[in-house]
């Protein structure tokens, strides 16, 4: 078969390899039973292709590894911190930076600093850890994303956008003094990796600021969002991803960051802002929960790897390949008519379990079952992003029933080749061919917080 269109390839070559284990179906069935039908409870050595997450699972470059040797492990004032600070200022544009061990550390500090008991925190769909920290700080999360985001079949170039009417309705209902900030995740992980446009963030900024409300950016995959703006939003075609990222951040007052995604590191994060008073409070609180304000729970070498990761992340050829690889994988599934969330997101392809297993009711956890079946059949590990992840309603105690019942196949950066993705796509197709036989699950153990990580299930026969 000849090539029919111009191929694309990795903007790097492989220097070190890590062998993976090949297993049998019987072996995997046994391991999945032991793991309570929860892919989070498998041992990684039993996984063939690991698409659980793109968080902390990336391959660092030789430039980052070389930086690890330059770790300045001083308790206070490590030079690696100052380099990180410089790069956050240069590429994200915020004035002040506080390092944290990962994204949720940043969310914890920011939520605790800004939210009072009884406050409301709007956001463009929730993220699990972000919402929980807002709730633990006494706030109530309110979803203000556009309706399209909740429909996996609707094509929209910026499906992560805020519905300004919903945002303004909330302000009028509860009063601006009860809304310390709005969180903007971009792209929106739980919606399928869907981006937010520059036009939308500008409008959010105007509306929020006209009521004295801050805008907080969850910048975890902000480089991916910037690439989508470059590709899809009129007027941005000739701008670099780095320029777009900086402009996007300029419409926000602060950010929380998990460096484990865009920045290619295995651990690390930060919270950054422009307001000196907010910075003082964050810098004070970090010493209680994470570590001194120049290391925030990280080793000097981790700070260096993250600082260098920023420089690589914003390079156009790197981010273009990253998103194209995800698109390639998604297109294989679309061509096979597998129900996935469209448009294809920046970090992952999401199977629509409601259409994949339409005969399994949502309270029998179809997405959880689909992720388990995928592992049993093929050794490919994915993650549930549906009713289990959505948790329970704070007031009624019933499950939250999200419209999206998804399985996420997440692509780590610089780790897998096109052939791995071909094999993973084939595994999904095989499963789809045999879908009628699948049955649901019953939950037999439920942890109190972020239950999806440790919940256990049994098959309904
Ligand atoms: N915000 C977003 C959008 C995320 O995707 C994550 C983590 C966090 C915040 C929290 O960061 O893990 O460093 O504490 N997402 C991972 C995932 C867990 O698999 O999507 P963290």
C-alpha cells in the first residue's frame, strides 16, 4: 500500500527503551478481578500499552535529563527555582510563582486562600481534584460551560467555551461578592479535551472583572489549547503557540498548573499570579502544606526539569506532533465507526460508553466496565470518566449522573509510536465487534473522596 497523503513523524528520536510485558487473556482476567475491575488498581507491570493518563507518564528529553544533574538541593533559594520562576514569567507572563508538588497542591493552596464558606465557584465543567478542593474550602462548584460540551456528538471548534449567559445568571442569582473567582480549564479534560477560544477568554475576563471577580486559569494543558487556537481561530494562524499562550494568560489573574502534562515532567506543579497580596498568602501557606516557597515539595532537579520542559512544550513542532498523534489515533476509531467524542481532543480519545454499551444502564457503570474489558481483551489500560468519576451529590447523597459517560484513552507525550496506537485502535475495534455480550458492574467498595481512584467492583452476571 503506497502513501496517499503526506505522513508526519516524531520530532525526536529514541535513545532509551523500556521493555513491556506481553500477557495472556487468562492472566489479565485474573489481574482485573484482583484489581476490583478498576484500572487504577492494576500493577503497571501487567499493562501492555498504558493509556491511563498523560499525567507524569511523559518521556523527558536529554536536555531535561541533563538538567536533572544540575539540581541545587539547597533547602532555601535553590537556583533551579529562580530558573523556573524566570521561565514562568517569560512564557506564561505571571509575575509571581509558588512551586507545588503537583497540580492539586496548587489547587489546594489557591482554594484555601480565595474561597470562603458559602461561596460559589463557577467553571467550564469540573475537574475532579479542582472541584473537590473548592468544596473542601467551603465552596459550591457551578458548571457554566456551553451546552454543546455535554453532547459527545456535536462538532464545535471550541467546545470548552464558557456560556456567558450562564455565568452572568449565576452572578445575578448569588451576587458577585459570593463568587471569588471563575476557573477556566483549557482544554477541558472532562469534556474530551475540548479547547476554549481567545474570544471567549477575553469575554470571560471582561464580564468577571466588571463584577470584581477573578479569573483563574487551570493551565495544565494550556499549550495544547494554544495550538487549537492557532489551528482554528481566525487571526491566529501566523502567531506562534508561545505568543498565543502568553496572550491567553494575560486575560487571567492567576493559574494553577500540573507540570505533569504539558511540561513533560514526571512530577511538579505551581501556582502563579499577578496580585502581590495573593502571592504573599500563597507563599505563606505553601510552607504549611508543601515545603518552603523555593521548592514547594519538589527536589531542585525536578524544578530544573520543569523549567526546561516549558521551553520544549511551547515549541510549535513539538505541540503540533503531540496533537496530531492524538488525532491520528482518534481518526482510526472514527473510520471504524466507533462512537467517540468529537471533535478529537488534545490529549486523549474518549470512547462514548453510552453508545458503545447502550444496553448497560448508567448506574451499572458502563464506562468502568468498558475500561475493564479493554484491559482484559488486550492489555491496553484506559480510565473511566463517567458516573464513577463524577462522585456523589453533596446534598442528596445520590450519584451525580453526568451526561458524559466516557472511557479515556490518553496518550502520554513522546512515549508510544504509531504502531502502538494501531494496536490499541485494533483492540477497541475487536471489543466493539463483541459489544452485545458485555454486562454491567456493581460497586462493592466506595471511598469517601475521589472514589474513582480506589473503588472496587464486581461483574453482574
Ligand atoms: N487540572 C487538570 C485539567 C488535570 O487534568 C489534572 C490532572 C489536574 C488539574 C490535577 O493535577 O494530577 O498534578 O494533581 N489530571 C490527571 C489526569 C490526573 O489523568 O487527567 P495533578
